[in-house]
């Protein structure tokens, strides 16, 4: 016998290098509830060289092995046979990320095949079937918070949301193992070289799983009922700036990306730019109050039509002359009244534009919200000098500029927080393999308006919900004082760039006298039933806010406030909508 030849054959594939996959870190909500986790899985692999006639003593080893493996892997036998017969290859993947149960079945088949050969039966054709330990990403709550969480690709790499933004932190570091094997099985007594894998860190989000569920459930139902293109709800802690929920509808299930469409894979609450409409009037009122040019009881005579800049501006309904207070202008969401109030900011329109622009910017418009998430739109806020003849009058009531949903929620949180803007946050911190918690950096804080102005605005926003003349009665919550604002704006069709349909919205906070929670809702292009924000977003706000207050155990409001006057004089005002699409050619640009 030629000892050298047999020794050479014995070395064939004797030492096998293998990557030890690092376990990806878990993503949890603020209470430690797992939103994204990892389970054990195996790639079923093979070495085609070990299926050659020289190694198996049979000519059709790939076919025989494929017929045995196909039922276990739920695969086509012909495709498996082709892989096993790959010429000049030492590695093929037969199936990816299969459960431990599948690998256990294959191991049992391997043992049985080897025992039959030893007993004098047919040659063992499964010796070259191996497994590579992998990890499979699982999202236990399905589509819940998918826009925030994102997803991973087939190689376990983050490709969206938090999975992508914190991929390096979550991924850890793969290890390596080189071991001796014979007939596809590891030799336990042989030497091995191992570099252990380093697991990834866990990431704790600011989200509350239950509040996220309430927000997502409410917006999904309303988007479906309104036959709308999409909708979003954001819930924010008014004091800390932490995002408690960010829901999109429709969404996607990161467990099954095959059922998703490109339009739903992102996070529209951050990526969609749209004209905010009347919810933005709170910034105009903040500027007017802070600059001292008007007070809540300042009288504003509102005609049915207001000619400005070559355009005729209207409110959402035809009406006789309204005799409103500044508080009434906000409560009834009068576009004309808002234009008249903002004009008082400067000695001329140019100066008034500059002052209003400074407040819009200070409230966070025209720049990213601070979440530091890839794909977030900063919206569009042109310099005041570039506002055209229409925009200088439409921007005060929320058209001619664009925002994202997080920016809108942050505006109301700023008012609720006594005039101090706290950058919104999504991540509370991370926990490494050693168990040490590393908190996220403190968010930036900037005073935008005085505490007095913020408190006055909160009282005025209560009139929108509580007063019979207001546009937001459907947002009322028994036992709590609610501050809020409705919005209905002309919508720019992202496909054509022209106005088509509406954006309905509602923004507010509660309790109005001791704010804890901000909720913002927007629905794009509702086509069934009402398209007014107070009608379709008000109820969403009410459901989500009530759930959040109870979840956070926020006590009910104590003393009811004295109502602020909405009108003056003998005139009657009638009932309006949301300020809506009043005006001729808003000119978004």
C-alpha cells in the first residue's frame, strides 16, 4: 500500500474554517419589551468535492443526497443536485437560516446513512452536508413600529431604520473556528483554533410598545375608513422630547419583506414633506403674542374676502363679517384673521415676513428635527426674502411651506414645555455584552418663546377643543383639559407636483394645565367621507391621547378654566371648519 497516497487523501478537507456569527443585539422599548430579537438558525451547506465519485465511490452521489434532503429542506431535488455537483467548488449553500429542528433532522439522516455504510449497505452520500450556525432576525410584534425599527438583509446587515442607523453597534464582531473533521463530522479529539464572536449591544428605544400599538391601531383604522393614501401618528413626551410612538399606515412586516412595497418600506412620518395647514397657525400666534402686537382678547374684524398681493383670500366657508378676538381667530381657524394678525408684526410686509420666518425657524421648521435618522426630510422653508406675493400671506396659515410629521409634533411639544424646544429623541441608550448601560447624549434645548406666551397659547388652544365655536370638539377627553388645533390643507401630489386632495391633521397636548403628552395625527388624501382634520384626525387624537394618559397614569385635570372670549360685539359668527383651503392659489413652490 502507498502510505503517502492515503495520507494525502486523509488531509482532504481535514481542517475546516468556519465563521462564528456574532449574535445581533436586541432592540427593546423603554420598558425592556423586545421589538427586534435574534433566534438560532442554521445555513445548510455542503462541500461538492465530497460528493465526487472519488470520495463516495458512486457516480450519482449528488442525486442520491438531493432526494434525501429535498423533503427536509422543502426544496427542489434537481436544484439541490445541481448545487452538490458544482465543479471545482468547496462550498455551496443549500438553504439559509433554517431552524434548529431542521438541522437536527439532517443530522439524524447523516448518522443513519453512515451506519448503513458501516453495516455493509450503500455508500454514505451525506458526509459532505454541513451546517453553519447563523442567527435569524425576528420581529415578535410583526409590523408594529416597523418604520422605526427597519429591517435586515439576508446577510443580517441593517438596511433601514434603527437597524441601519445603529448597525455597527447591534452587529457585534464575528469570530472564527478552524477544526478537523472526517466524513463531515468534527473530530472531538483533534486540535482546533477558535476566536470567539463578540455579541452586539442591545439598543433601548424611547418607544412604549403599548402606546405604539394604540397609535398604530387608530391610524390604520382611520386611513382605511377614509380610503386615504397614508397616515401617521406621533406621540411625544412634552418634557423630555422622547418619542413614545411613531406609527405609519399602511406599514410593512419586517419578518416578510416579500409582501412589502417600496412605498411602505421607509418611515413616511419622517420622509414625507407636505404643507401643514392650520396646525401651523400656532406659530403665527406665538409670534404675535411674543412680539406684543396683540393679546388673546384683541379684536379682529374678519371680512368674507381679503384682497392681498393680487389674490383674494377666503376662509373655508363664506360668511358675513366675523367679529372675533385673537383667541377666536385661532379657535375658528380663520385664515383671514391670521393674515391680519401677522401683518402687525412689522412696519411693512417685508419686516413682518422676516419676523415670522425667524419664529418658524426657531420652532424647528426648515431643518431636520434632531432625530438624526437617514432619509428624514427637512421640509421646505424658503428665506423670507424669497416668499412670493402669495406665500407671504399663505405661510401664516400653513401653506406655501412644507414639514414632516415629527416637526409638527415638536412645535406643539415646545408650547407644552413652557416655550422650550427639546430635540426629539428615539434612542435612550445601549447595553453592551458586559451589561453596562450607556445612555444617549442629552438632547439640545432652546427657548423659543417665553413661558408666559406658551401658557397663553395653551389657553387659546383649549378654546379650539372646548369652545362651541371651536373646530376640535371631537378631540375632547372626559376628565382632562385638552389643547389642540385642527388642520386641513391643500395637498401637493408627489407624483404630479400639482395640488390634488387634502392633508387632514390634528395636533395637541394634554393635560392642558400640566402638559405631559403631545399627539400629532395627519392623513394624506382622504377620499371617503370628510376631509377636515377636526372630523377625521380629531377622533384619532382623542383615542391615542386618552390611551397614553392612562398608560402613563397621568392624573385627571382638577380645575376647569374660565372660558376665553371668542367673539365681540353683536355679530354672530356661525360654525367653520379648519381654516382649510381658503385663498386663491396658495403657491407652495
